[in-house]
């Protein structure tokens, strides 16, 4: 039964995976300078170096990770409590 369900979902999942994978690849190539919108391709990580040195970006990253960790911990605690109660 599970195999049949997976096979039925495959035609919908494959195009979604291809589109998301292609978009991620284009963004990665563009952000590293390998596929610029204008000019010659020049591999560089300067953009990431500039972002790493910006305190606002670092603070935002810390807040994002803290929120993600808190949400995950809350979901884990509630899920575990509900699983044990059942």
C-alpha cells in the first residue's frame, strides 16, 4: 500500500523537486559569482565575507536560530507528551 501511494505521488513530487533544485542551483551560482546577471563570471565569496562581517546579519542569524530551536523544543515536548498520553 505504501509503495503504491509513493508511486502515485511521484508525478507531483518530481517536478516540484526539479524546480526547487534548479532555483537553488541558480541562486548558489549567482551568489558565488559563477553565473552573474551582468559581466564576466568570476568565482568569489566576497558577498559572504561582507555579510559575515555585518553585526546586523549576525544578530539576525542568532535570533533566527534561537527561534527555530525554541519552536523545535516546544514541538518535541508537546509531541512527546501527547504520544505518552495516548
